[in-house]
C-alpha cells in the first residue's frame, strides 16, 4: 500500500474503488543516468521500495526496448497523481543511504547548467569513484586460537599470537598485537593451534591521524595580516557569506592567515576546506596544516579509491574538520562547513580539463553563498577575473604588499637575449652564470626555471630544416636522454628517432632548443662540484619522489635545482638566493589570450622563491622581450601594473573579465568531416544568435594543435558580453543536433586552455 492512502482518498471523493485509486495515485522517481541518456527520466516506485527510494540514492531501472537494467541517480521523488502514460518501475535500490545531500543535488543541477554539462557526468564527478563502488567491500578472514595442546613448547612469538587470538581477529590485527610475522601465523594454522573462523567486512582504513599538533609558538601577525584575518573573521563569526581576496606578494604570510582563519573555524565547531593547485606540488602547505591541526584529510591525486572513500566517510561523519585537497576536494561532504580557502586561486588546474569542465572557484562561490560562509581566495598574482570582481563585483580585496619577517623582495635583473653579448654557448648567459657564482659563494642555493622538459625541444634536419614530428600528432618530438628517444608531449608516444631525415634523407639531424635535461647537463659541466638535481614530470613519476627531492633541497644536500613550473609554486626555502628564469617568453606567444597573464604569473611566482631568508636574494630573467608589460611588471614586482595594462586589451576584445567565451572543439579521424561539422555548428550558432551585434562567432579554424592521436581538431569560439546569454545561445543552437558518426565534439564554457 502506498504511504498515506487515506488523505489521498479524501482528495478524490466519489472514487471509492481502491484499485482504481492505486493506479492513479503513486510515487514517481526522477532519475538521471550517469551516461548515455541526457534527459531525466521518470519511473514508478513500487510500494515495497517506497521507503528506500529518495533523492541522492541510486536505483536500478530498466531502460530501452530491451529493458536492460541501468544504475541511475534518483534526483527527485513526488507523490500524487500518476501521469496518464504508463511508467516503467524502479527495480531495486542500490544505496542504503543517500550519497548526495539535497544541497549537493542542487549543486549538480546548477553545474550542469553553468558549464553546459550533462547532469549525469556532474553527478559522477562530485562523487569519488571509491564511494560509487562502495558495494565492493572487502571481506577478510578472521582467526581464533583453537585451544588445542601444543605438541612442542611454543615460541615467544607463537605464544603472543595465540594470546592475541583468544578472541577472533583478522590477520593484520593479530600481527599488530603480537608483533609476530606471517610465518608464525601460518605455522600455528598448520599445527591446528589456530583456525579460520568466518570473515569480517573490512572497510579501508583512513590514513592514520597525524601526530598531535606540536605546541608551536605562533608569529605575531603583521598589520596587513591582522587586517586580512579580521576581514575573514567578521563574516565567519557572523555566519555570513563574503568573498575575500588576499592579494599578497610571495612570502607575505597568506598561508599564516589561512591557518589562523581555519583555527577560528574549528573553534566554532565547524569544518574548513582548503584547496591547493595540485597537492603533490605543494607538500609544504599540507605539512603546515598537518603540523598546526594534526588530523587533516589530505585529498591528493595519488590516493586509491578505497583511501578516498575512507576520507569521504570521515569527513561526512564530521570526524575530520580540516580538508586540504586539489580541485575535487570542493565536493567534500562536510556537514558543518564554516570556511573555504583557495590558495593560488589563479592556477588553471582549478578548472577541470575533461567533462564536466567546471571551475572550482565558481563552485566554491556557489557553495559558500548557500552555506553562508566566507570564501577566501589567495594569490600573489590573482586572475584578471578575480581582480575585476574586486573592482566591480562586490568581492573584497585585502592587500599584503610586503614580505613578513623583514625579508625584502629580491632585486630582479633582465638579460636581453637579443643582445649578442648576452648569448652564451648554452642556455646560461654570462650574467646568469655570475649570479649563480654569487649565490653559491655567499652560501646560498639556486633554482633555475625552464618550462620545457626533455633534452631538446625538437629535432631538426640541418640540411632541409624539417623537424621530426609525432606520427599521430601535429607536434614536434621532444628528444629525451638517455636513449635518444623522441617523445610526443601531446600523446606520450615514444619513438625511436630516425638516423636520416624523412624528408630529404640527409643524415644530419640535430637536437634544437633546450629542455630541463640539457640544462642540467650544462649546469653540471659549467659548475663542477655543485650538487645539482632536476625536478620535472619525468623525475617525479613515482610516488614520493617529488617530496624526496624537495626534502633533500631543504636539508641543503642540493645546491642547485633545475625544474619546470613545478618549482615555481608555493615553496618556501630561505636559503635560495638566486632564481634564474631561462626563457621568460616561452609561453608568451602561444595562441591564447591569457598568454601574457600566464607569463607574468609564472615569472612573478618563481621570482618569489628567491631571497626569503635574511640574506636576501636576486633573480635573473632571460628574455627576448624585456619591454613586454608582462615581463616588465614581474621584474619590478608590480603585478597590478600588468593588470592595468592588460584590462583595456581584454575590454577591447571582449575577452574575460569583460565578456564570456565558449569554445567548441570538434575532433575526427577525417579532417574534412571535422571541418564540415565545425562549419555546421557555426551556421547553427549564427542562426541562434539572430544577428545580435554584441555576439561574435569565430571559426571554424584548425585548433593550434591541429591533430592529436590521429584526430584532427577544429575549434570555434563564441564571445559575448553576457555569459548567461551566451550559454542560452549555444544551448539553443546545438540542441537536437544529430552528430555524424565520425565526429566528436565538446563544449568548453569559460575555457582556460585554448590549444
Ligand atoms: P605566503 O603564503 O604569502 O607565501 P607564508 O604564510 O608562507 O607566506 O609566510 C612566509 C614565511 O613567513 C613562512 O615561513 C611563515 O611561517 C613566516 N611567517 C608568516 N607570518 C609571519 C609573521 N607575522 N611573522 C614572522 N614570520 C611569519
Ligand atoms: Zn603524439
């Protein structure tokens, strides 16, 4: 019997027939499939499942003509009159409790709308895989002592195991309690002194809690730190939402402000989420949170699904109050959320590169508004979007213009690479070499940034000029040593390099351009006796290797560290007295309207690693365009000067923050098919725009990387002053399109990657 038949009957007087009534009245669940069907679907809930079907749980539903069972998310239920057309019924309920709160369900609907994503994809994205797979709980056997008489005198180890097994225990607990090894247990089993007695469910253990926080003496906050903290605590105490931007130079004590704000959040019995760019890149930040608060859930990309699930449960139960993690940690199911912090908020890794292509900053704002909690965005180089929200959008900016603890921002010298005198045989100009000598002689350490990994950036024929390309991508191969392998940085394909030029047959192929491997070689050759290490994606593939290198650098076992942008972020090494930027313009000329912004951010960030200690420091920036505003601003530590020069350019072109961009990328094995579909999309969008003058539709054109893994890529862009209007336009223009079989295409709202 459906719940509450009596009142429903009263709604329909004159219909005494129970059976008739049952058919018309009932419970309907709206479900969303993770993939395949985009539209929400309605299913009848049979009375025996009524108590268990609720929004946020998953259900088994029959789909299509074959009625194949599919797992779907229940997003809404309603009771009342059934629709006239017959409905299929829910077959089973998967979860014992909702995986998603009503708030999270609402968030997924908003995200689907905000980034033109499928609701099913969003639902999958906000739940860690380990949570979705929770039915697969491991069972482990349990052992118990049989009480049989031992034939021989048991050893001390055996006695310890038997004592521990007086009550049934799984193997790992037996070993832990007795201190014995597995061999002892198996001998006892063989001797019949120990026996297996059933099994228990073993949920994965959360990471053991860190040591109790050491009683550290906290530094006295500087006046700007005090002001920033007060600006956060005000809404925090008042239970209000507000967005605060901590615009503070590197080393100005932003992290210390986050730590104090988190401490206050905990004092209120609340939880805090702290997002950092990619956790493996910021071990120091995690360390500081662990040291201050002890029990911290660190959600990094190397966690197994089971570990992730364990954290998720601890957070949901309110047993962990500090959550530090990368982008997706914003979905941590904190029931008592009190604060959200995003460190290095300008980082592009906060935008997901695959569907759903959400930005964690916007998600954080939505959550913080709903929960009525402060959102803190910190950076030495805030995104232009963030900056302009402070100018016009009601966000509050707190400036921390000076380094704490008396250290000065380093002096920055530029080396003009166009000047023949500046050039050297390798990548290190005489001036940079002199800087390295200066720092080392003064007892300091050195960091060299080169944002290209590998040995040589390409391999070229000296006779005809042809550069060796990846066979399946529109990208030159990067030479990696040892082994002279040509690796494609687009698809990862490893190639043996040809002995002769595939174009002209000449056997005169030479490595061109410098990557971090070659730079490391040059440093070793030029500065004999220096202890040199390299840190890039190639040297940090294994878990922990990144930490090991940084720890060795901190212990001063390394004098000079060569690295990609990995070394630019969030690191605080007081003995670094020189930072060298090998080629500041490397990213300046990419086909991306944010190229200048990115360059200024990267150079500013890496320069900020220098001179954090009492002895100060220097920075040498090698560039072919020292007059470029992005470089000039970084050199004089005036990021705001760059903002002032860049904003008018963006305004003229209607680029963010003055307008919105939606990018569509079409892929196909068939170049023509991709181009044709791109053209068709442009036509559809033009029609939908109906000649609206403020809207610009560009393309289709081959994407800057026009082929990856044999797929040709074409892209188009839609620009307009208003994001909502633009999304509606794309929705209208692309709804109901029948995509040709050969073609795949994606929509990226507010793209950060334009290649
Ligand atoms: P940011 O996050 O802005 O780079 P940090 O918070 O990491 O800055 O601070 C840089 C260094 O200064 C850290 O070692 C930190 O412990 C220390 N520090 C922070 N605030 C103070 C302060 N008020 N007085 C002295 N040292 C401080
Ligand atoms: Zn490739």
